[in-house]
C-alpha cells in the first residue's frame, strides 16, 4: 500500500452508547496509521471523531482536520492534527474533504454523518468523482437504513446501480482493504470534479 492512501472518515462528534462504536473508530484509525496512510475528517476532538484521529496519530498516520469556523468551539477543534484547516462554510469543508481523500467511509454518527455520506454518494452518482464509498455497519447501527434504501429500490425511486456505488461491511479490515483496492482500479478516482 502506498503512503498516499487517504481515507475520509465520517462519524459522530458524540461517542454513542455502545463500546463497539469506539472500538471500531480505534480500529479504523489504527488501520490507516499502520499502513502509513492519511485520515481526512471533520477536525473535531470529541466523540468518535476524536477517537479515530487519536488512533491514527498513535499508529503513525497523518491526520488532516477540516472544520468550519462556526464549529471550532462546539466540536473542540483538534489542534493536534498534522494539518488543521479552518474554513468559512460547511460546503467548503465537504468539498475539501472530498478533494483530499481517495476513499470515504461512514462510521456510526448522527445527521451530520448521514448528510455527508449521502452527499458524497450523490456526487459519485452524478460523476463528480469515482472514488469508493463505504459504510461500516458497527453493531447493526446501519441495518435499518440499509433496509430503507433497499425499500427505495423496490419502490422505484432508486436503481440497483446506485446501491452498487457503495459497499457496506461489518468488519474494519476487509472493508477498508476493499475500498483501498477499488480506489486503485477506478479511472478518474484521483480527482474530484468541481461541485457547484
């Protein structure tokens, strides 16, 4: 694996109620760091965000945090990042996260995590990028969402091809390895088109 592999992690600024959530965040950060990779994330030091960043740093990886000014105090900006970018808007944050990543993975989180996941998935569907997108379904957290998405397909509002643009899994290593491998196979996966 090259040192340039950069993973954007979407996850909660809260820790959640289950120990498995924090364990998964640690495992994701460790996987990135042990392979000399780079974490791109929302720049906070609370909740799962802080956990994945600390685990990445502890394992020797680079950490790039991107946070809007309005959230610097609320999410307690992580000044220990190798790079901490403070931007004006959420749009800037998400665009920069998209540009700096080779792949995206969603861990458990709230509406911010859902919004980021759905937006990057939509951008892929529209051809703004061809980078792999994954969902780490820790302790069944995303079971009902995945069932609802399947319902959307059955009701004719989505196609199976859209579902094929994301992959989900319950184990950290196989999912991250699959995202890494896919990122190396996809034409145009090294860039993100300008999003208007």
